[in-house]
């Protein structure tokens, strides 16, 4: 997380809302031979994240031996900021971004609710595609579905700490921030979802 307090003023509730809405991140933990990481979709509610791993992944194998301290990293839009866009002298390049870190205890969840987990996860993302008729596991051949379910294991993360960085040039004046946002919105700049980043920058309060 960035140490500048200008980028650390969002509430824990705002950070959790962003992470929940994003629903995809990197979960990391220390394994017996070094750091482990998996890219995962997840559900987040009431201080608990849930997801699943392919049974043969290193994290799943490590968790079979017991719970682990873990970090779930959720990233949002990001982009390179050229100092030329500020319209001010003697500034340096930077990178704007949104990120949330969820710390907690990671463990395997009871497999008895594996089907319920899969259905909750797919329903959450299918809802975003309305008015498309949602996909459900009931559309699957049930023998095939059962075989596929045996290849995954559910996990849960009990969240004990939340940190976030919303780095939108809040340490610059409104004119400088708008210059950078306009360049990002025009496209063709290094980064991901730069138009969304520009919108977030324009909505940011001037906290400098």
C-alpha cells in the first residue's frame, strides 16, 4: 500500500465494497517452499471471502495441511501518468491505481456445500449480464458436473485486516488532475482500464 496519506483516506467500507464488486483477485500465502499465489474469482460478505481452487494447485495442497495466513490482493484500474499532462513544471512520472488488500486466515471449507458455492459464484457474475438468461449448473449434464466438481476444493478467508490505496492524483490540484485524466480518457496510454481510471480521478475530492 502507498504510504502517502492522501491516497489512504477511503473507509474500510469503501474498500470492501470495491473488492466485493470486483470479485477477482490474487490470493497469496507462504508455502513450505516459498510464496504461493492463485488468481481467483471470489464472493465477499460479512468479513468472509469464499472461492475455490483446482484441487491439484500448490495452495490447495498446502491448505490440506492446515490454515495459512494469507493476503487477497484486488486490483482496479491503473495507468501511467506523464508529468507533461499536469501543465506544471518540475514534476515526475507516476502510476495511478486502485488496490485493496484483504488479510486473514485462509482455510479449506467443507466440501459438503461445494455445489452451493459454485451456484452462488456463477449467479453473482451472471446477474451482471442481464437481460441474458442466466447460466446455471442445472443446464449441465449432472454426471459431468459431478466429475468436474471433484476437481476443485472450496476455500474461505476470514478477513482480519483491510488496507487500500486509491491513488488518483489527490496530491495535485484540480487542474493538474484534470489534465492527466483527459490524457487517460483519450486512450492509447500504458495501463489497464484507463478510461475508468480517468473517471475515478475526476470524481476524486481535491484533498491536497
